[in-house]
C-alpha cells in the first residue's frame, strides 16, 4: 500500500497508513504495520467495543501472541495481556506451534468492556479500557479448542474444550501422518474429529460459576449465540454443517442439513437470520451457494453463485449487506453479491484484490462490518505479515440489492 499518512510504528504509537485502492478507488486504511502478524478477534464475534472507540486484536509482535487494543480515534496501540503459554496456536485450523495466549479463541463482552481469553489452563479476563485483569475460572487438565462467544446480554460466556492429554496426543499423531503424507483432509479429517470428544461449557461472566456443559463425542469448531439462550454450533458429527441447542442442552436441532447443494461451512448470526455459504464437491469441482436461515423455524433460502472458491460469508450484524471473502478462480478477494435472487441481474463485485494466502487462520481476510457501517474490516497480507485493515464501503451497505428485510419463507 502506498502511504500518505503513517505513524511511528513502535509499540504504543500509531501505525496506520491511508491510501486508495488502485482498481476500485475506495479509501483504505492499514491500521497496523509492525513486522509481525496482527489480526482481529475471530470475525464471528465483535472486535469493536460498544462505544466504537477501540478495536481488539491479536498480535505476535515481540514473539508472543497477545491481545492488543487499537484506539480508533488516534491509532495508538496498547498491549492487554502477558500470556506465556508454550503451544498456543489454534489447532486444527491454524499454526499449532505459537506461544503467548491461545489465538483466535478470545471474545469481547461488549456489555462490560472485558475480553475473555485463555492461557495455560486458565480462563482470564482483561478490561479493554482500564487494563485490569482477573482470573475467571481454572480449567485443570483441559485445553480450549474452539472459538468462543458471549450471549447478547453479556451474562454468559461459552466455549469448547477437550481433555488436554488426549487432544495433544491426537494432534501429535495427526501432524506425524501429515508430515508423512499419510493423512488426507478429505478422507481422514472427520474421522479424526470423531476421535476427540469435546465439551461445550458455559460460565457466568460476572461470578465465574460454571453453569452448563454439553458433552459431545466429537470435535466442534465454533460456538455462537443465535439468541439469548440458544447456541449455534459448527460443525455436525461426520460432516460440516450447523446445529442449535439451548444453553441447558435441550432442544437440539440441525439447521440446513446436507442436500444436493452441499452443506454449510461458515455462518454468521445477524438480525436477518443466520447467513452462510454452502459447498458441494460431488462433481469434483467446488460449487457454492450463499443463503440465510431462520434459526427458530429452520426455514432457509439460498442461491447458487458461480465461479466462487473457498468462501467466508462476511459479518454484518444487521444482515443487510451481502459480502464475503473468496479464494477461487477470480483470485483471493473481498466481494459483494448483488441481486442474489435475480439470475439476470445477479452480480459479484470485487471490492479488493488480495494477495494469495498460505495455510492458517491468521491469513484469512475474515471480513466484518464496523458498527457505524462505514468500513469493512479485514486482515490483509502485506509484505509477508498479516495486518488489520479497513475498506470504506458506506455507499454499498444499505443498497436495496441484497436479501432485503422480508421473512425467510422457503421451507427448510
């Protein structure tokens, strides 16, 4: 990125660079520029504080994965954590051999301004503004293995964990087989998941009291809240997909099960329903649909989007702007999808062309919309390092060219 304005680049100082996308003319801001990977919280959950002053992100500057806050008024950066966990990468989906705090598994409680994160066998909290920290719960013998979330009212925090010794042994075996080219993601991944029992746990965010636990005989990757008492879980046993369950473990229900259009992979909870993309590989070629689902009724609607690759459905909490990340025939890019239901007018617009990405969550764009609906935040690989960036999209977010505000009427 060409620079018009740039901070000093050292810890605590602003690092931002302003420029313009050469193809689209859109305004760009690269918020971080240290020679270290930096990336927001996992895009299923908010990274912005409720007042929109700070953005919380992980950074590996100094050789440790730590949480930092970015002051969006000044660009100044402050470190929030001092974790020293020896093997803290998010397995299976990222580089396992990192150190610091467990990356990608932190979540921000917008209700009180605390971030919950994991180090060693502890669940900890740090306040974004005051920097005060505390231990929330001790987790002896357990390891966090899935992305976590807060309930909308901030009362409950839920996460996925496994028995540490068993999980580490299964990961060691998997790495050895991968290194010997004896492990296939398509053939062996779900069998591996079935060998790792996990627990979905919930804690009272104020008291630290463990409230509920759901025991599973397989590995799940993400937990979101689809409502105050309803969890949305990714994936199902033996496959990709999603299902819901109440906090107390009751009323388990599969959503948008596998059919001729494939099965969902990533999903985000919005006011307009659960937005997702579904993938089908039955022809030997990836075919992609984008859709939305009502988590209460199970009804869903979706459309085929041609010439797409590996997609992450973008997160707009209002559910009005239809966008995402695509790594396919058109290259690695941010895109918006217009007139999804109208075959003649359906259009995919490239918003930003991105560099090719290596394996690992730290390099995915994982796009999400800012609370003021002016900026699309994402991660971009710049000069070999992932950086926190934002693209101005105010002209796109409220167009009448997406799903619209009507109910989801198709039968699930």
